[in-house]
C-alpha cells in the first residue's frame, strides 16, 4: 500500500506529500514535479537523514520497511528492463552491488589488471576500526549520540565510510613521501572494498600492486596487530592513524594476496541476490507473477542497518585507482547483434591504415622499437564505442571515443571484465583468439561450430 509509512509515523510525516514510497505520484499530483520527472527515493532518504529531524534516522523498523520497498521497486525495474531488452535479469543488474553478477565482474577486472601489470598484487591489508574509538564529527554527533552510537548507525556508517577513504588517500595512496618512508617506491594500482563485521561495523580490505625501494624486504612490511612486538612500519602507521588494534598486512609476489582478496568477492557474491534460471516460468500463474519473483528475492536478503545506510546513501562498496568496463568476448561466426558485437566490429574497422593511432602500438623488442597491431582487449582499454548508427542493410556507422579523458576517471587506466563461454571448447578458443591474439581479422577466424 503506497504511503503506508505516513499513517504509521504521522509525527515524522506531517504532510502526506512527504511520504517516501509514493513520492513520485504525490508530488506530480500536487504539481510540484513535472510529469516527466523521476525523483529518487534514495535522495529523499538522504536529505531526511541529514536534516534536523533526528528521529527519522533512529527509527529502525521504518528504515527496514523503506529498504524493502525501495529494493522491491529496484528488482521490479531490473526484471522489466530484462524483458524489454531480452537479456537475463542478472545482466541487467550487473552494475548493482546488491546482485551477484556485480561481484563476479569485480573479480574479472582484477584479472585484467594482473594482465596489464604482468604480475600479481604484492600488498594486501585489512583495517577494522573500532566504532567506539573512531573520531566523530562534532556537528553531527552530540553528547547523547556519542554515548549510544547504536541509535545513529546511518550517520556513523556514512561518516566512517567517508573518513576511511579520505585517510587512505591522504596517508598512503596519494602520499608519495609517506609511501617512501614505508619502503614503497611506487603504488601502480590499488583497489579496496568495504565489508561489514558481525555487528555491522565497517572494515576495509585493500590490495595493491606496488614497487618496493631497493633493499627493502617484503617481510619487513608484513605484520599483524597483537602479535608480539610490532616491527612493520605499515602496521604501526595504520594502527596510529585509525586508532585501532585490528590491522593485518601481508606482502608477497605470489597469487596468495589476490586469492585472499578475491575470496571476499566470492563470499560477497554468495550473499547477494541472484535470479534463478527459469525463475519466471515456474509454478502456477500466480507464482509466476513479477511480484512473486520479487518477493522470493527479498526473502533471500537480510542486510544489516549499516549496509542499508550504504545502499540508501549510494556510497560505492569498491574504490579503485582504475576504471572498469564489462565486455563479452566476440564469438567468430556469431550472428548476434548487440552493443558488444558492435564494439568488436568498430575495432575491426579500425584495424585498417585509416586509423593507425587506434590499431598500432609501439613496443620494445630485441631488435629495437617495433610496431604491431593491438588486440581487441588492448583496444577496449583505450577506446569505447560511443554511438552506432544504422546506415543501411547490414551497414553501420560507428563513433568511437577515447576512454577516461574527463570526469572522475580522467587519466586512469581501464580494466576489462570479460565473461568467457565454457559450453564448448571450440567456442572458448574462438573467443580467446578474437580477444587476445594480435589483431586477427574477423575473416581469418573460422566460425565455431
């Protein structure tokens, strides 16, 4: 029933137009919004949480209801988009951290960073700050709030999330002088994700590709809080900055650090929402309705209050020094027509001499500088398909742009998340050849049968 929260909490919603679950319909009927407007329930929630109405953020049952109502609308929209575009619901929700496919793509991006760096990450650390010792913002938390932090978890979560990210940037990721004092010459790539402990408190897992100063032993940086006399300068720094005794730093040149970090992605994916294959066509007509599908997914999810706050505030669960792009490998002989196939065809066009800056790459060989053609994956890291326009039967005009030339990703490298087919070996080999071999023409690859 839309607007039921207004009846349940009249002291928080003094006007019916202030409701959350039917904000769009109410404000359009009142003429406050245009008919084409699409107001965000998350933005509405965030404004109320940061307002002077402190009872709103401390009403846990209301927060749970708003989360379920908003998530139900999100799932409904995902299913509707999937049906309209004739794709799987998992693909339609691949950019949402509440769904399983998102975390699989995050792991695939790390695989591509390993390809570009030609090595595994060699630094992994975990930080688990204690919320009762974490510095609080005086303007946000008064004395009563500081004495009972459990009543204002939304504020605390947003505050800790912002502080942890800003402090890591200040003391490690973007502080070359501090890194040099720790024995780190250069931080090439890094990524970190936020997770929740058993009681819901934020903690951070980070992994990085770094170059150590000459003569620095990786064992010198490795260490763990509470284990003997601490000799690791990185552990001491993180303990001091975050005022916590729960820091774990591991250094090494093997796949151990990557596996430890990716294991968290796997665990996160298993706890996320996943659409069952054939879920929409199982059971009686009543059970196959869209609402029943949404209800089944909602029953599988039980987030903590802190996770709900991250969801409503729209705070990313993963931060990286690189950008990412989802891509499906081209299948030789496939007749599929979608944006991934168009991207591959745009790449094929630019293999010609008409676009040498797109197709050629210079690298060092034993006999000096040589020019070779870029592979499809290398090309996707640098360029993106901006637009494709049909100009005739089986004829398309492709508009290509360089990646990361403006905005938050300016100057960053791009990691390509590829999902590979494993149904048949020949299909996998064809997809691998089309993606990684040095610029094969599409006609040179036989269709996979």
